[in-house]
């Protein structure tokens, strides 16, 4: 856990941080956002003591970081910046292994770490480990920067606008990869951005800052619907009223869903789930209409070899029509025990899925698509 307690920072007579007090829980993905000069990058850099506050305390797992050797502190905190900073005379493997080597990891251990990390981002070791940064694309270089921050398995990773210089497609892919890695490795990530769409997509919690103060600290959904200050609404481009923006369930759904016929057998369905990295299948009838869902838990608990999944389906997931108001779909999502809402066409065929990510991202595009910082 990271705890800020009345942290202040001034440059001359100009306050940059003004008595910040907040906590970041272990394993949480926290995004700092706000207008230029609001103090978000300064806040980030106080965590690894690249910037020392004038007053207040910062604790990591209950320990005052000023009692720690700053070099040792930084070796235990991953750090990723927009400029990447790969060493041009080192190979990919050598770049990733910098901190493990400093920590005296044996060669077989750091080589195994490099191999595993490269596989995680679909950059096979044999093809990439011995390349130099100049041989990589911008997106690949940024991947290596992220992997270098992960290499010594630090519990905390700081990321300062790491994708700001990338093209939209590469940026979108890396956002997905970082979020997937964070969930898999359960790291605490503090992430700075000026892009509200990115904040909505990535964060468990968004911290909105202005003039060195925190105006609101909330989940993406809460900030989207209930901005706590006019400055937040102004930054977003308008007062938020999702009922008045005309969005339907079809506008905010994602169409790539994993469907299976109800006569699929259990073992085949489990293999399909594994190959598509999902824990639930949408089950359809012979005429392609929606039948229900089946989860990996259902298959393992009640499934038998040769059994058809039609015998195991449930109607646990909420269902909306493609033309329904997005707000109604969002309300159903927030009150559901599942993490998604099924969207159906008028003929009861499956149109798509709504998740919290797809909902907030689609609303963000409408609300903030014309905002620059």
C-alpha cells in the first residue's frame, strides 16, 4: 500500500503539490489525470524519490520512504516513461535484465525471466532477445521498456505517459497488454496520463488533480456519472448526462464475443474457452438465437465427458436490446453478479456484449473525443 500524508511541494513560492493525502491499495491500478501543470507527474516522482517533497510523508507498506536508501527504493519500483530510455548498445535481453543483474540474480534466473516476459507480450525469445533497440518498432521498444520495469518483479510500477508518443493502434494494443499483465501479475500501478479515454480504459481508480490538489478520487464509472467539481466536467468537455447523449446499448457494446452451439460437448467447450482466454461462453440455439450462458465453473462442477453444454446453461447474465438506452444497460451491469450484459437484436440473436470497459470507453469517445490538453 502507498500512503500520502499531507504531502506538499513548492518550487520557489509556487505550490506544485498542496497537502496531498490519499491511499493506493496493493494490486490497484490508479491513474493520475488533470490539466497540464496540475501536479500529476510530480506526485508520481515523489513515490520513488526522484522528487523530494518539502513537507508531509509518503509510506510504502507502512514504511516512511525517507528512511530508505533512494537507490535501493528505486530498484524495488518499476519505472516506465514516454521516452523509454532503452540502452542502444544493449540487446533486448540485456535491457530487460538490467535490474535483475544489479540485484545479483544468477544467469539462469534472469534469462528465464527474460524468456517468460517476452512470451507474455508475444515477442518470442528466439526471434527478439538478441536484437538491438534500433531493430525494433516504436511499439516493440515500448513493450521492452514495460518488461524492463517488470523484470525484477517489483510490487509497484510507475508509468508516466508511457504511450503518449505512439500511434493510436499501437497505443490501444499496449494499453490492453499492460492491463492484462497487471491483472495477471497483481502489481500496483500508478499511471499518469492526460487522456481521459485512456484513464477510463485502464484505471481501477482515477485521481483527478488540479493545482496540486485532488478534486476527486473515484472509479471510472463514478467519475463518469458524478463528476465532483466543475473543473472535472469542464475538462471532460461538457456536463455529463448520459441520458441526453443519445447512446444506445448498440453504441457501447463490443461485437467480438465467443459463442458456442448448445450441442457442443463439454471438453470441446473447455478447449474453446482456453484458446480464447475466456471463462464464459454465450450459448446459441440451432437458429442462432440466444439460449443462455455457460461458465467454466459450470463445466467443471457439473459437466461430464460427452455431455452437451445445453444441459448446463443458465440465464444469470442480464439481457438488453440493441436499441435500449445505454444508461439502462449500464445500470443493469452495475447491479449484476456478472461482469457483462448480453445485447440482443430484435430477432433474439446475439449482437454483442457490454462490459465496464466497453461502456466507459464508448461514452468517453462521445464526451471527450474533441478535447485536447
